C-alpha cells in the first residue's frame, strides 16, 4: 500500500470485540513483565542501599546511594525518549525486544561494579532499558486489549511492579544474610535475578505480534487484518459467530512516519489540556513514590534502628499492599469511571501521607506501624500511580502514543523523580525528623493537586475505543 493512501479498516473494532482469552493472558504475562523487572530493580537498589555503604562492598556514602537512584531514573528518561520515538517510527515489536535486551545487559553488568562511577553508569543503562520498555509496552498493550477492560488490565499490569518488588525483597533477605553468603558477594548475586527474568521475558515475547493498529497506520493493513484473523480463529472456526460490533470503520491516510512538526502541534497545541493533565499526573505520582521508596531503607535504619540485612523483610508487606490495590480497585476505573477514580485515589493518597507524616513527626510510630501505614497508603497510591500511565497511554493519537508516553514519563520523572531521591537522601542524612516531615507534606500536597487537576480536565476514557478517545492524526 502506498504512503498517503486512504484506507478504511475494521481492525480496531475487531480487536475491541474479542472475548478475553489465553492469547490476552499471553500479552499480559510477556509484556506486563516489564513492571515486574522495574519493581525488582528498584527494590534491589533500595534494599542494597545500606549494604553498599559498607567498606567490604562499594563503600558508598548516603548521598552517593541517592545519586545512583537518580542515575537509574535519568537513564530511564533518556531511554524512554529515544526508544519511545523509535516505537512509533519502527514498530512496537521491534522496540520491545531491543529495550529488554538493553535492560538485561545493564542489570547483568551492575553485578560487576567496582566503584561508584561504574555502578552509577550500569544503573543508568538498566534504567534506559526500563524507560524504553514503558513506552513500547504501554502502547502495545493498550492497542491489543479490548476497550471494555482496558482500565483494569492496565492497572493490574502496572501494579505487577510490586510483584517484582516482593521478589527483590525476598531475595535480599536471603542473599544479604551473612550466614549464607559473604557480604561482598551477596549483593552481586542479587542482580543475576533480573538478568534471568529478562531472558525468560525475551522467550515469551516471540509469540506476540506487531500491533495491528500500528500496521494499519503504516500502510500494512493487509498484515493487520491477517493478524486479527489468526487471533479470531483461536476462539472460533468462523469469526462471524463472534459478538457483533457496531463501530464504524476507522478511516485513515497511511504514512511511514509522523513529522516532528506534527508531533509538536499535537502535544503543545491541539491536545495542550491533555498534555497538562499528563504532566501533572506523572509528576505528582513520581515525586510521591520516589520520595518515599528510594529512601525506604534509610528511614528504617536511621530512625528505627532496623539492621540493613532485615530491611527486605519490611518491604514485603509494603509490596503486597501495592499489588492488591490495582487488583481490588482496578475494575472501578472501567465501571465508575476514570475521572472519579483517578481523583479519588490521588486525593486519598495525599491525605493519608499527610496524616502518617504527622504521626512520624510526633514519634508515635515504630518500624512495624510505620510499615503498616505505608502499606495502607500505597494500597491506594499504587492504583493512582498506575492510572497516570493509563491516562497518558490512551489520551493521545495512535501515531504518537509511545512517544507521548515517553515525553510525560520523562518530564514527570525529571521534575518529580530525579530530584526526590537526592533531596530526601540529603534530608535523612541530616537526621532531622522535622525536615523529613516537611518533605512528606510536600509530596502529599502534590498528590491532592493532581486530584484537583483530574477533576478539572480529566478524560472519561472508560470502555471507549482508543480511536474515539483520541482520533488518529491521519484520520480522514
């Protein structure tokens, strides 16, 4: 098909009418594993923070521990932008193989770090792979999952980040036990877990097709139709017996790529209110999460006297709350609605953190009750954070979906995530509970602000086809 030719296609409607099947579970497992990998990496870094300050490991300072977390996030930003653009230009499938390979190399090399500089560089490389994964995978998942369940599936997949966090926590409890492994080796073995999972992910992704929606836009509608035909034949021998759809055909003008001028116009002018919404939601949740999670171990050790080898055990209930939140609340984003649930989860998260911060400042908490409080907060906040990724992945046109995810992930992470670990690492190093309380209040106010913005300009995208939420730039 020639570039610029107009085509009418029922591919989007046929994808949305499909009944849930094992094929969809394959997508969830093989693509959704991205969040498990990210959760594993962040948890390992957080749990290893105390160990890496010891002279028999890397001998890092508290500030350097925070800086390595920042390097991971900075790498994620660069990877998201680079691979996000590549995902829209060259296809979802090509990029989600490249990004997982970059991740695998980075995490494997982290095990061989010999000083601060090498560890920081390898963490940045690992982050680049994960950042690229966010753009490639979010766009692919949304384009393959039926509209009626897109919200709950996205939230549960994003929530699987904490399955990785639980794996990381459990692994560090064993690997950092000096009775089992020498301190100088246990932390290195931890990174082998991520490399092993990366290899498994690559194996499963072989069966995931290119996004038919991406093929349709890029003048390869016959291939898109063939993929949908093959998937439909997995359910029934005659696709005509599948539930009927009443959606009109998607009429688009094919293209090989989207010019930068058109990307700029779509993000800055045509969809500027949505751009502001995505920026706010991503920034506030990034600051909220990174302010607490990257300093979790340091808080437990400095203020509650928890030994560094036991920090992983305190992360397990915290991770469980984060996993259960999207599972329990996810279906409400498809039934009650996006605006109502996003605003509610953001607002409640902010209020609960403010209350917990006050209890911490008043010295009314122990290590156990502090962990319980954080578990309750992030039962709600996990759904809120996941909804930020859901929002930016479904409110922009198909041609720039991956790059839009990358842009707002990058902006939110730079503004709310990169500075937060350094800032809170410095606050904790001062040993001042007053300063830490103020930091928690700032994070709480930002989340409440996110709730207000969602109520103001949020998009009711529940159960709607992606092409209805945001018409393709090439639609005719």
